[in-house]
């Protein structure tokens, strides 16, 4: 289900950038970063991933988790001083998965050691022809 009510609540509580993850976490985060002229570092181990995905795709679950789409979960950024206000919202459960950086347009997925992880796909691109 689209998270419309939660999106409205985020906006009412100071969050200015948000979107659903319909095309994949990596590509949708890149859209936010490009428009905001910032970058981001995502900690893979902090991304919530269903255990069934991890069990069914033991070697590829991480790539599916960050490049797969149709999740309709909300992806949003906020200033650190808003976290206490957002944590108090009864209708909103969220997980902090990374941080915004000053590296314009650079989105990194990092493993638990802080090393970059590169994926073949960034997510769904509506303007790319299938091969």
C-alpha cells in the first residue's frame, strides 16, 4: 500500500525530501540526491531486508534489496535534529540507513567494513530499453 498518510505526516513534521521506493532504493535515492545537489552513503547492514529474501537468494539478496523496486516504502531525508520528533510519531516506523554527504550526485552503498559495493543494476529505468 502506498504510504500517503505517512508521507503527509513526514511533511507536517519538517521532512522536505521524500519519495516511494518504486524503482529501487539505489536509483530513487540517486534521484533525491541529484535534485538536492548532495550525495549519500548507505550502510547495507542497516537496510531492512526480509529474511525470506535472504534465505531464497543467499548470494544475491543484497543486490535485490537495493536495486529491486515496487516496494512502495518511503525513502526520506531529514536533518539530524528532527530525529527525536520523528521517533515520537505514532503512525511512523522508520530505520536510519545512512547519511547525506556533500559529494554531489555520489551515492554509495557500503558494507560493514565501510567499503563500496558496486552493483550491475542501479534499479528500474523507465527510459532504458530492455536488452
